[in-house]
C-alpha cells in the first residue's frame, strides 16, 4: 500500500497526543527511501532472531549445556534465559550460559512478571555482572509506572527493560512510551487484536525511537509476527540496531507454512497470507473432546 492508503487503515483515537495521522504519514513517506534495498537485504539475509529455547526454568544444567552448545553450532549469537524463581539458581545458570556463549554474544533475561518493583531492581543489580541487554517483564504487565521506576533504576547498570507481550491495545503502549518505561518494545501479534493495531504501535515506537523486538514464544507466534517485523524494517524503522525477533523451536510442524530460519535469521515468507493455517490432521488430533490427544488425556484421568 502507498503511505496515504496505509494510514487510512489505522485508528488514531486516543493516541493523537503522541502520534497524529500526518506524523504517521511522514514516517511512512520517509520509509519509501531505500525501501527496495531493504527488501533485497531481507530476501538475501533475513531478519535477525534470538533463541529462547536453551534456558527455560526447570531445565537441568546438562540439558541447558546441550541446548546451548547446539544453538552455538547452529550459528545463534543472541540468547534469552528465564530468571526470577531463585536468585542463587539464577546466578549459577546465568554464569554457566555467559561462560558458554562468551562475552561478545548477546544475553537477555526474562522474569515473566515475577517481582515487585523494589525486588526487581535488587535482583537485577545482582545479575548485572552477566551483562544482560534487557530484563523482560520484571513486574506486573499492567504496572506502567512500576516499569518506569525499574527502567530508571537500571540505567546506571546498562540494563534495558523490555515488555509488551501482555499489552492488549495501542493505548497501553502509548503510556509505556510516554513514561519511558521500556527500552525494547515487544508486540505480540495475537495479543494486539489486528494487523492494524500492531501498525499503530510500530509507528509510535518509531516516533519515540524505541526498537521493536517482537514476542514470539508460543504456538504459531513466530509464523505470525515475522510479517510485522519484516514490514517494520522495510517500511517503518529502516534500522536493525538493537533489533531482533524471538524464536522458539517447537510446534512449527503443525503449520502448513512454517517459518524458515537460516543463520539465526527469519527468511521472508514467499507464500501469500499470514502463515497461520494449521494442518487439518493436527487440528483434528487436538480437537476437544473427540480428538486423539484429548481422548488419551481424558482416558488417563479416568483411570
């Protein structure tokens, strides 16, 4: 779509205090410059990704080491580790991963809303030695001012705050940006209820010069969000600085058009559509309550 047509698809209600229709048009108009070259860059090299598959809470050290070694062999350079359950355990696991990946590769941390605000600041001060790029969802996703407090406190430690996977509309993102509550904005292609809603957030992020690093840790989320983030680079942000998209290596086999990852990057999909169509066999197997998977589960419960 040309910029004017694209702007006509967006709902600017409640966000004109930070982004007007004309400002959005200007951003998209500027995005026309170099657009063809960026598209070619994506087709040749893809969009940079990071892996969350190595370091879930509950993994043994042996499993963690095996998955980390495999990821390094496959060319991954950006890794995310889950934290927040036990401080000493976090220190041990983060040290293990940092030692494995080395000082030059990127490490992120994700607390999945675990802490109160003061606890988040204290906990991250003790994990700062491992040089994380960000701490993700350090507290309640609804606490905008709490995120702002944490964000301000972590600046001297060089740690950013990332959040957004639970944000359900453009207004919440507007306030997070206004409050300087995040340094990395994480859209979720399902939580925000349309492509249109996501586009308004991408444009606000550009206005505030905040990198968008989408959440994709769930069934089909990688398939969905690849379209949005590649569009962001080609037409909106025009930058890959501090930008990457999450990737988890599970359940892609249930989709007709699964993502293609090469050299730790998302390769642009060539098929038409939003890549969400699931295989009929998978849907049938998982249908409640008559699908094969549910029948086995229910039978096991009955026994």
